[in-house]
């Protein structure tokens, strides 16, 4: 979008928050870059420059605005809509792959050479993978500086910087303040924090309907790894350097997030996974505008706009849970998953609540005895086949995975039909166009609203909803009286 200069100028002049994260505006006379909704007086048109990423603006020599804090804007929705290599690379960079494995590791996981990845990212985003990862490290450092009392040396290490000097230089360059000055700006009036717990705000593009999002997560929560407590959804996280617990609370203009991490190097990854879980980088205006074009969906959208697709923090976990949920009630699926967690999950402590374990990974589940599962024989075969394939890395459901290839690998496994595969595509892979016309809730909603009743006819009708069919499913589910559609009473 940044190449459409006239559109960018209109967004800046109208301070349109819908475009925050889509592009960044810079002012050559001040050397500052901002989000489109920055409250300061818009600059003269001839002094404006536009960039597709914060990293590109930083490479061009601009520093972040202290007023609108462009590094804290929602991420571009484009990277969660597309399935090409650039979008996959951006999702992986957000998940911390470059910090952990370097650019060669990123390229290897994508199946391209380092030069190809650098060239494609530079062409589209104005910055290569190292610069994009550096911008993310700067944002992580700012969060730690402002929300914790950690020594600056610990902040530098946790944010992924190789040295204190690089940390200091980057913070000064990006924010035009030293780390100490950044902390001093927010120190006064900051509430006391629990040691080892970080509190932050997760921004989103309005509107957001918390009922279907948090209601779904709470209604399907597996005891031990998830819970709804005191108006917040809490769950355990398996992270690259340790584990954590996320507490996510819906608030009018942001999602409150408290993270308890065993290793602060996992902060940016934990944030990225929480944002992905809640689909916070979506563009609800674009989604809802398209779905309103269908006379059947229009009143459902108008009733409660801004529905998101509840996703997952662990794609392999969700795939296993999807199989456990085949042809059973929500309560039965939770019971089956809880038994796996109790038998094979890694124990953890949770002083603030009732979480007890991490969901077992494919390697831990590979040794389970199928006879111990209270499931029909065919479903036991399906589950063990899926676990074996995941443990052997034969299926890539990660944020950088190829959606079409993952679907093909899942289709080749016994017992995985269209409902299971598309459910995994919707919530684990994050495909916004995944569609489940055979789902019971969707079929009931279709009958009640006058949509075509058969899966084939409904699929033909739903072609007009592309590429947002996964969001249409959320609106169809909303016609039913099910706990997934509302926040818990307590």
C-alpha cells in the first residue's frame, strides 16, 4: 500500500487508525517516522515519505516518534492473509526464527537460499531479514525497559542483542533516547509489578468482538493448560528457551497481557504467539465490508462486527486436539485432551492460578499406548498416525509452513477428512479462507438463515466470501446458543 502515495497521504491527513501497521510515514524535515494515526499536525505533503515497514524507515535514517510510538502499532494484516514466501518469512521473523537460527536458518526452513530470501524481503519491505529482526529486537527492548525493573544488561540479553554496546546504539538510534531515558519517561506513577511478570498492552484494529474470541477459548479450555479466571483467559506456553504463562484480558481499546516467563529471551516470541492466538493483526473493516455484501451475513456482521478467528499458540497441539474432537461434543473433547495432558504433559508451577502442565509435544506423545485412549479404534489409529507424522517432521504446521503442502500431507493420513483438515487450516495454519461446510454448527446456521443447506451448494455460495470464509464461519456460529459465542459469566 505504501506505493499508493495519494492514499497514504489521505490516511495521514485524516489520522486513520485503520492503516496503522499497513505502512509508516516519515517526515524528512524532522527525521521522524510515525504511524498514520499520529495525533501531531500532519506535515506538508512534499516532506512526507512512506515505507512498508518500521525497519525500512529506520534503515532510511528515521527515528521513531515519541508521541505515537509506531513500534507499538498492530502488525500488518497482510502477513497473516498471504501464503507466499514473503508472508511466511515475516511470520517466522515475528516468531523469533532469525534471532534463534540466523538468516541461514530462516532460509533453510523456507526452502530457499539466503540470497533469495534477502532479495525478496528487500524488494517488498525495503529491508532484509536482519534489519527486520533488529527492529523487532528494538521493540522488545523498549517493552522490557518500560515494563520491568531489570538491569539494562539483562534487558539487552533478553531482547537478543549480542552486546551492551549494540543495545545502547540501537535504542538511541531508533528512539532518540538512551535506555535509561526511556525508563525514566515511564517510571513515575508506574504501578508495582510482580517480580518475574511483565505487563503490557496488545493493540488491535477496532472493532473487536471479544465474545466469540475469548468465549471460544474459554469454552474449549483444557484443564491444566488453560483456564478462565477473574475475567481473563490464561494458558501455558511452550517456548524455545523455556515455558511461560500468558494471562489475556479483553479491554475496550487493547488486550491486557501479563506474561510470566522462565527465560526472557522468549518475550518477543510469546507476544507474537499471543497476538496470533487472538488474531489481533486482522483488518476487521476489510473483512466485514466484504461479508456485508451477502444479504444473509449483513445483519450478523452489523449485530456484532469485528469477529476474529480464535487460533492457537501451538499448531501441533491444536492438530491433536482437532482429532480428539472428531464427532464428539466440546465437553468430551476437553476430557480426552485433559487425559493426555495429565498422563504426558510436563508439570509446571502457577502461583497465580490453577495451571499445572504444558501440553505434551509430538515427541512425548509418540510413546503413548493407543490402547490407553478411551477412543474408538479408528480414531486411535488416526491420532497415532498424526502424532507419528508430526514427531518425524513430515508435516509442517508452523507459522512458516506452506498451507497447500500441509493440507496435502494431512489428507494422506488415515482418518483425516475435510472437517478436520480445514479446522486445522483455520486455527493452526491460520488460513483466513479455510472453510468447513460440513460442520454441524455451520449447517444448522445455514438452515436457519436461508443459506444453501448442502455442503456442496454452501461452498458454491461461499465463493463470494473469499478470502475471508474463516471469518464467515465465526458469524454463522454466532447464530447458535453455545458458550463459544459469549464471555463466561465469571
